[in-house]
């Protein structure tokens, strides 16, 4: 008798490959990897290229990774290399990468009317850095509404500048592309000089800068602030929101003021500009290192102190559960405050009237250590692959941190990378986007329990 393809044993074999067997970190890592491959094949296709242009498979892989990981580093010019189809592929990858692949899968489940089970809720909570699984489905709906509203408003505002410049059809398309790219902290532009042609334009700088800040704020914080604004008595501002908003404001001020200070008389950047434009350009350069990728100045021309501050800002990055990368503001905050608390001789770390548990501190330290190890390893590999010494130590290190932090800024080095370096930078962007801790947990050996507990040793000297 012929066995039915729908017999219990067949269903068992089919379920072996179902997503349910993967942990949330594994699913995040694998779905990003698979989507990058699909995006690379689409961008490699001649259907995606302008007449007379072509990409190697490695270049296509690089561009797909940069788009999905919302980085902004580019080995080719998006506007002149890709036709409308190719640009729409890039835009789709940016939107999916910014919101998260699992989040998009949930959207389609909503549209099909399918219920979301508990294991899927757990994966969703991991994707958007939610605190619990109870209200995660409602949270996803709010995230989509908020995101589409912000991008639509950004498109309308940018159209005030792009429509008169490019015409109705092209102007609206340019407005949509740059709004989505800005909100998702991707930094891709359809202009060959990015936004350098708009360095003194208040509308472009403030709208793009506002979208970058909004996207990098984090979904949890966005919804929390919106809920508090609607009903202050019913929804309080979370301690998490207070922390990340405080750090965001401090880093923005540091970035802006340091660029003003160190490049005020730089004849190649701020020097020739009037006072108002100096403030505007410095504001934008304070915003964009937070994993945004847009630039209104040439980063190969800015002063070395400004480069140093930019590297630090790129490494810290945006907020958890946002469209940005880096080690995240809350990680940086907990690491710094834990160190300060230890120096002051305090046994507990308290912020905003709440105690931070030791597991959170250990997790923050682990993320910081893994991230520094990843940046150093990637940088060393780039130096080894730099056979012709065509790129300086400084430019390669800037590129390394930019890739890991998914910042997308470059000292005009990306187009000079060889094929081996392009692969290394692509891996850095991928690991930087999903997070080194997520990747380590996803594919590391997990010990279910510790059968033996050893006595503590207090005679180990530190420092």
C-alpha cells in the first residue's frame, strides 16, 4: 500500500524543518542570513542594474548585507548603479532589516488572520527587545502603525524640497526612499555625494536628523512615550526609557559640541561656513554617527579629534530594540555606572530609584567585551587582507567600527576594499546587526544545569 504524503510520519519529517525547533537567537541569526542571500541574488541579477553597470557576486552580497543590516556602507553608488527595480530591492531590504524579519513575518500572519502561538510570541519579544510576551502582538501592531506614520510624515516633509528639485514623480520617490532610509538608520542616498549637497539646508538636516533620532530611539521607548503622552496617569515612563533618552541626549550634545570645537576653524569642513550653517552641520554630525550613515561633510577631511569622538559614538550606537546598531546606549550606561559604583565602594547599582540586578550588569559587560573582541578581530583581518597597503591604518579602523556599529560612515574607503575585505566587512555588519551576544547564544553550547558548584575564591587580584 502506498503511504499517504500526509501520514503522521510524513508530517513528522516536515516538522523537522519547521521554525519551532529554533531558539529565538537562532531564528534571528538564520533568517537574517537567508534574507541576505536572497537579496544578494536579486541585486546580482542584470534586472537590477542600470544599462552599462554590473556587480560581482561579492559586491552584491556586500550591498544586500549593508541594506538588510541597515548600515549604509556601499561599494557602488546606489542611484547610478541600480535601476528602479534594484533600488526597490534595496529599499525593501532596508525596511525589513530595520523592523526585523520576524516582525515582518508576524505582519503577514496578521493579514492572513492566523493566530500567534506562544513560541512565536517569545521570538517576537526577542526581536523587538520587549520585556515580556504578554502584549507583544499588540506591540507589533503599534510598531507598524508608528513606523509607517513616521515614514509617511517624513516623505511629505522631504517632498517640499525634493519635488521642486526633481519633479513630481522622481521627487516623491526620492522623498520616500530617503525617509525610509533615515528612519531605519540605513544612510543610503540616491545622490552620489550622499547629502553633502544639502549641508546648509535646514529642512533636509532637521527632517532627516529627526527621523534618525526617532528610528534609533527604540520601539519600546517610542510606544512608552506615546502612551504616557496620551494618558500620563495610566502609563508611567519606564526606567529603561529614562536611561536611554538621557544617554541619547548626552551623546547628541557631545557629538555636536565636539565637532563644533574641533572643526570650527577646519578650512575643509566648518571653517568657510557662516555661524548658522556651522551649527546645522555640527548638529547633523552629532546625530549621524548614532548608526545613521548619512553625511553632509567628507569624513576623510574632518579633524582627528572629531574622528575619535565619531568612532566612540559609532561603537555605542542606538537604543535596544531600535533600527540602529552598536553595543546600545543602555549597555554603555550600565557598564559606566557599574564601574563608577564599584569605584565608590557601593555594593549595588541604583538608577532612578531602582536597583539594577547583577544579571543585567553581567550581560552588559559581556556585550561590551564581545563587541570589543569582534571589532579588534575584524580590524586585524582587514589589515591582513590589506595586501597592497592601499588603505591606511586610520581609515581601516574607522571602517571596522562603522561596519560593526552599522553606522555606515566611511572615510571614502569602502569603494577601495578588495574582495576579501568586502567579505570581512559584510560579516562585521551582519554580526553587528544581530548582536554578538545573540550570535554567541544562538550557536554556542548551552549547559542546561551545573551539576557541581565550586567554593568561591577570593584571592584573585583584579586591577
